[in-house]
């Protein structure tokens, strides 16, 4: 019951440490799969869908 819920930003930071997401957006490829900006948007969208 007392489970800590991560914010989307914390989740992206964790993915960066695992190597799943890059540390910076390259800005040259708008649909990069490892872009932290797009990863944050996806995680926020999943959170809204679940709620």
C-alpha cells in the first residue's frame, strides 16, 4: 500500500542509467527511439492512460 510512485522524470533518469535512453536529445532526428524528450512524453501519456 505504501508503494512509492515514481514521477515520469525519475523513470526517464532510471532508463538513462540502464542505457535505454540517451542523456541528451540529438535534435537531428525527430523520431529517435532513444530520445529522452520523446521517452518522457511516452511515459506521461502512459500515466494518463492508466489513470
